[in-house]
C-alpha cells in the first residue's frame, strides 16, 4: 500500500465543499496558507501531521479516510452524508429517513416496471 496524495486531496476537497467552506476559510481555520490548502487538494503537497490533524477536525472527517482508505467501505461522499445526517437534529434525521425511503420505493417500482 502506498500514500496517494491525489486521493487525500480529493477527500479533503470533497469534505470541504460539503461543509460549505472555501479554500480560504479552511486555510484560516487550520491556520495555514491558502497556497498550502490548494496544493494539498491538488495532490501536490503532503500536509504536515499538525495540518492534517486540524483539517480532519475542522471538516469532521474520519482519520481512516486519510490514513487507512482500504479500511473504509464507503466513498468519501457517503461518509460525508453520514456525518451530516448524524449532525442533524432528530427532526431533520426523521425527515431524511422518510424522504430516502420514499425515493427507494419509487426507484424499486420504476425498475420492476421495465
């Protein structure tokens, strides 16, 4: 297994966008330069341990997505969805569950009609 800087950059970029943060906002929150965040997201620079630690906490991403990607079975987008779901209030979670079930029912009905 090897360290894939481009994959790490994509994980960070996806999580940042999902959180609604700009690269500048992330740089400010992790006390880094904009240039560093851009380079990390583009897979052109390895972050220091301190920087990656701060990024993981600010973006609320599991460390396994960075350090043990083969240990996770979900995509970064799926992981982010789960984190956002768990961060939501109970009423938001209930609504999300109801909407998801309705969507899945509709998808199953449409696929069985073909």
